[in-house]
C-alpha cells in the first residue's frame, strides 16, 4: 500500500487519504499543543505559505503519546492551532505514532532512517517526514529540527515537483 492510499480521518472526522496531495511534496509532522516544541507550528505555517504554491503540503497529525501534550478534543486542537498560530495546513485526527496502536501511516513512515541512519520509533512531538510527490518517503528529521533548519529546507526544496 502506498502512503497515498492509507485511510485517514481529518480533524473534523471526515474520511481522507494523502492521495488528495499526490504530485506534491508532503511534510508529515506529529504535532501537539502543549509541548516545548509547539512554537514550531509558526515555522511550519510559514513554510506552507512560502512553498505551497510550488507544491509543498504540510500535514499535521496530533498525538498525545508524549507526556499527554495533546489532550484536547478535535475542536480544541483546531481552535488552538487557528487562533494561536494561524494554521492553514490540514490537520488530521489524533493518532498514535508508536507502540501497538501505531497508525498504519506511521508504520510505514518509521521505516525511514534519519540523517544518522536510525529508523524506528518517533522520538517526540514534531518529528518530520518528507514525502516525495510520488509517495516515497525521502527524509526524516527529528523533533528538534526547526522548520527553518537549512538541511530541512534544502531537502524540501529538492523534493518539490519540477
């Protein structure tokens, strides 16, 4: 199964797949509203606004697995992201990214190694996976990597459709 075909639900509960974004580079991020890294929402939104017209789509997946840092309901998450960071990129339902309840999307994503050659479990909120327009996972960036990081930006630019 391609990453584009994995069944998902948007934050509003409606059915979706990443296939809606086929042909675009995707930056898939597990997000949380009460994390020390939450200010990364601002950088992700800035990246979406800057590169969206060139074929980038940031997509966020709220996750409450790391010290309960995403406790809110779907409505609370949507309100927080909109009011606090002006998030315009799509958010999907709260999911698990590690363990026996790991969502099938993340079962695929975590097979990708980071720059140090390490694959496996997501370390924390705001881990980033870069997906090429064809649906292949081409890079992984650990949570501390800010959206403005030159290596992340270079990889995103390289993944944008021609």
